[in-house]
C-alpha cells in the first residue's frame, strides 16, 4: 500500500503548499490584483478557510484592532504545529 515515507512526504508537500499559498496571499495584498482573476480567486478560496477563523479569533477574542493583520503569521505557525503533531502521532502509530 503506502509506505510511511510516502505519507510523510505527502503531508510535508501539502503543508509547504498551504504555507506558500498563504505567503502569496500576503504578497497579493501589497499589489491589489483584480479580485475576479481566476488565480487570485483560487488562492483566496484555498486560504480563507484557514485565515478566516484565525482572523476571527485575533480580532474578536483578543480584541486586536490594529493596522497589521497577524492572521497569516499565526496561521502558518498553526499549520506547522498541527503538522508536527500529526507526524508525531503517525510515528507513534506506525
């Protein structure tokens, strides 16, 4: 079936892709692209389920109302943290 290495590699590539898309989204906010562009829509649709809840927690729960959006940085940290937990759990199970 699947080897342990293949599972780890697939998870690592997925996490890298998510991190890369979040960074692209941050860079896109600097240039203000056309929101109807299919690539911009795809990046927004993939990253919003991760960034939306993080942004909600930062702004509503912690009451932050500054100019800088820290949600991408926190989201990247959380994605990598969850990845490390999943890899540790898989190493324990497998």
